[in-house]
């Protein structure tokens, strides 16, 4: 159990996401060492800052693949290496799996990188969004056409 708490920042969107993350996810996450979870917690908080600034979702359960792709594009614009981006994918994917009742699954890196390159293509973004939407009741994902 992580002993973390959320301190209000004055940004209502970030505060809402941060409280949801801490109260519903971070405190109860298991796996890996405590130090590793703290390190990954800090990285995920950076992702939440970006998410609140750029997209402003109402609920942490609504995080979509395009949000992660936009974050990786942002990291690359800041000059971060491909290796750093892939590390963030791992962190985001791990925490995302911990979110109860999440609405979307995170696709594999190859799909996220393609989505990053095609963020301006709304039709493609919708296709990916719909392909990785979780089915109610079973928690399964509908695979995109043409994949095994």
C-alpha cells in the first residue's frame, strides 16, 4: 500500500483526477517494490498534469489511447528520447490496469506509436478508441479488424 495523499493545486481538473488516482488506484496498487511504485507514481502524476491541461477528462476511468499518444508526442517535442517515451508507456499502462472499471484498454506500443503519428486523423483516432473500448460485464476488448 502506497502512503500517498493528494495536495490541492488550485487546478480543479488536475485536483479531481489526482484525488481519483490517489483514492481509487495508487493506495491499493500492488506489485513491485515500494520504491518502484513511488517512482512510477511520480511519472504518472506528470501524465495527469498533461492530461488535465490538454484534455480535462471528468474521470480517470475515461483515459483513452489517444491521450497517451498525445503525451508521447508532447514528450518528443520536449526532446525526450524514444526510450523515455517507451518507459512512460510502461508506467501508464501499469497504472491504467489498476484503475477499476476503466472504459478503455491500452493498446500495444506499436499501435500507440502509429496513433501518435496520426493524431490529426480523427477517423483513425475514433477507430482506435472504439477498438480498445472495454465491453460491459466481461472487461474484454474488441480487437481491431485484421488482428489476431
